[in-house]
C-alpha cells in the first residue's frame, strides 16, 4: 500500500504549475473548473470553496489513426441556464437545472470539451467533429488526480456485474472501482464520480494508472479489444462529480438527471408508478420452481391468488417469473420462448382476470444472455404483451452474453437502449435486472423505470446475504445513480415457513444458515429508503396475511412527489422522507450499531395535524415489531430508536377534522 501512495505522491509532484487558460464557476461561486492546453495534452482541475479537489488532470480521447491539435488558440463559448422542469415520476417531480457552461474547442476544431458547473457538482464531456466517417476509440484519457487523500466507497471494477460488495478504502489505496465512486476528502468534501447520459458507448470504470498514479477512466472493450466504434461527429456521455458538504447532500442532488435531455415520450399518461407483488421469492428459497412441474410457481391457480391479494391490499401489479417456456434450458442453450406460456399458466384467462380487477399484469423476460434471440422477437413479443393489456416488463440478463460481449460494453449499452425504445412504442415500462448502470436516461426515456444493478434481496436466500452495513452504504453509492429494484419487504426473516417445507430445493448447497440480516422494522423502512417507482413487497403473500405491519405497505404510495435524505453517514445510518399527495413517509435504518436519533418533523406541511403510525424495532427480537400511533405536527420531533441492524418506518396521514 505504501508503494501506491508513493507513486501517487511522486506523480503529483511531477506536474508543472497549472496555468489556467479558461475558468468556469458554479452559480453560487463555490465550485470552479479550470482548463488549460499549455502542455502536451488538455488538463483540468476542480476546486471547492477555494481548496483544490481535483489537481491538474489529463483529458482526451485516443482513436486509431486520429490526432487532434492541442496547442494553439482556443475557441470558447459560454452559457448559463436556470430552469425548473417537471417529470412524470421521480424522487422529486419538480427539479431545478441551474448551471454555468463552457465549451472549449481545441485549435483544429476536431474536439470540443464541454464543461458544466452546478452548485452540486461538475461535469464534462467530449464532442467530436472529425472528418472521418467512423472513429475507432481505443482509450479515453479522463483522469481524476485527487489533490489530497480521503476515504472512498465503491464496488470493484467489473464489465459484467454490479452485484459486488462495497470496499471502504483510503482513496490512495483504490486500484480500481466502478461508478458511482463515492468519497470524502480529508478536508471534509463529499463527492461521487459517475457518468450521465450513457448511449452508444461503453461504460466507464476507473483504474489506477501505472504511469501517472491517477485514477483514470477505463472503458469496457468489445471482443476485438476496441472500446467503441463511433461516427466522426459524436458526443460522449458526461463524466460527473457530485459535490456536497455532507453525505446526504449527494443523495439530494439532481445532477445526474439534469445532465440528461428532456423526455422523448410526448404522452406519458401510461407511465405509472405502482406497488406490486409477485411469484419470485419462492424460487430463490427453493419452495417453488421456474419450470413446470409439481412445484411450479407461475400457475393459473397461483396467479388468481396473487391478483386477489393485490386487489385486497391496495396494490397495482403482479409479477410472474417462470411463466414462459424455456426455463428447462437454463444452463444449456439459454433458449426462451417469449410468447408461449407453460401449459399450466393460462395467460389469456389470467390477463383478463387481472384486467377486470384493475390489476397490472407484469411479464418477465429472462434472456440468459442470448441477446440475438431476444432482439429477433422483441417487437413481436412486446406487441403481444400490449395486446394483453401488459404495461410492465421485467427483463433479465443472468449469464454471459453470446459472442463474447461484455454486459457493459458498447454492444450491451446499445441492446439495453433498444429494449427501452422498443418498449416505449408499445406503452411498456421496463424493470431491468442484470442491467447496464443507471445514468439518468429515465429523464429522456421515462418508461425506464427501475433496475437492479447491485446485490439485491435474492442474495439473502442462498449466500452470506446483505448486511445492515451494506444497506447503509447502498443509498450513498449505487442509489446516487437512480432507482433500484431491490425487491424489499421480507417478513419471514428467519425463513421459518420455507425451512418447514419438506420438499424445499437447496439451489446452492445447504443454505439452512441463510436469513434476512436485518430486523422486520428495517424491512419495512426499506420501502422508503431504497427508492423505486415500482416498489415490490417481495415475500410470498402468505407471509403478509394477518400481519398488522403490512398496513404500512397498503398505506404507502410509490408515486411520490417530493423526497429528501434528512440525516445519515455513509455505512452507518440513513433517514429519508418522501411525500406522496398529502401523506408523508419516513424510513430510517442503522448498521450493526444500535442508535437513537432526534428527528425534527419540520418537513411536514405546517398547520396540519397528522396521525403518525410508527413501526419500530423490538429489542432482542428482530422478527417482531412494535406499532405506535400518535398525533403530531411540523413543530414536533420524534426520537427514532433502532436496534442493531434495525430501522424504523413512519407514515404520516393527515387527521380528518
């Protein structure tokens, strides 16, 4: 580790004094970007409140047979923008987009670097204007040379999966990481490196450069080693750094959304957030199967039960995994039929039964990585679903892509986008599992509702599971990029019903040790903490029957209007409030340390009396919950007490006078 630190220190010492050629400040003047082309390559730096955050760092793109001039006279244009815009759904339906912009064109006109400075961060991108029809991108030279050390939270760099544990490391010890890459400097600046508006280009991870010691962009390659084939005129994704005074400032930032273009869907009336249940968890526990047989989950009989449950509990949707033929090929040729249901799943009857009761039917399309096969039937399958009245499809990409392509390569990015745009043609919303990372495209394509992209609930069924510490890191890293379909809300946290099933299948060897590693109250709080406009109650429905605590989910509204992270520290605890209509909801969670915090209720509407329904931990009994009701107003405070790995959920419902 000392060797890495010395390399970084020497690299910083070798950089000449930075002579700023162009400068850009945020609207509030706190954040500044400076740019220069005085050396062999373009460089930039970022300062916050007068202190250097990113020291002079290299910029540029490498392409086969293409060179652009660096030294010489620059052409610079500037712009300021301040707009309030609205979205059909989101953590906040009203967003403010306020920035100062600087576009610097290098001397021969082939490359423009566009910079934006917001009050909550900075961003840059490359705009190509080459004479060639096609450029073969071989590398990207976006460097991040931290001026001082600090601590960081991120998953390792991977071009195949985001389902990895977080690493908490000093910045100087990071050798590689995926984004979002969240950090806190020794000077107390919080930030997160990510990317926005990822289209037709590979994802970016960051790796320690062996020559300079910088953290540097690295792009997912195609099988031939090329990073991307792009037109001569092309715009890359934004490279972004969210910046805040506190950890919760990062959660409350709209930077990633603001870096995306407005919606391309004119009529969004069919795009509706919803709460849902589904046949899913039983397959991971081994009490049900995806394939047809005596333990098949997606049957007509079970479909009716789940639809009736949704009607009775103020839910809007039902998901069925394992409804279609092809699961018997799992692990083989990965062939699925996206329109032929298993014989014991009467899809026409089920679609009509759901439609008559006002329940949305969800289809699930697992590809197993067989992208050519899925794309060949994409239009016809989505047209078929639309004819059944289906408006939501959950996609899956478990397994390697055929042809040797990485999930996160340019090939993968193009495929994921094709699915979103094809779905929009048929008024279908997408919930993507094993996805490409979220980069804010939900603003432009608001039918891209939610995605997995991290270790979700299923890891608790057949592995060591997700700790409370992991769940207290998730909001400050993965969730900075956008919504996540974590599939929360397991009530049978010890799997007592599943373990009592004599026919239970052990998918991954003996997993009798597995359980949910939080309290029941934290499972309820996760519905608020882990934002998704499509929010699932993931347990089998029999585990909710007769449970008074399930009232929280019945009262909960996934279609929120306003959200704010109120308190928290990365990896330690989190408190989030959301408003939907005239109701407010709070979710709080702690790590392995029990804690109590004071929560002022000043976020509530003034002059309104609310009935606060509090769902709290029971000490030393994680499977139990204490429910309390009291009247409160915005002038009151509540003490939130959380057990180890615990949490608390609160609904605030106006009292009718």
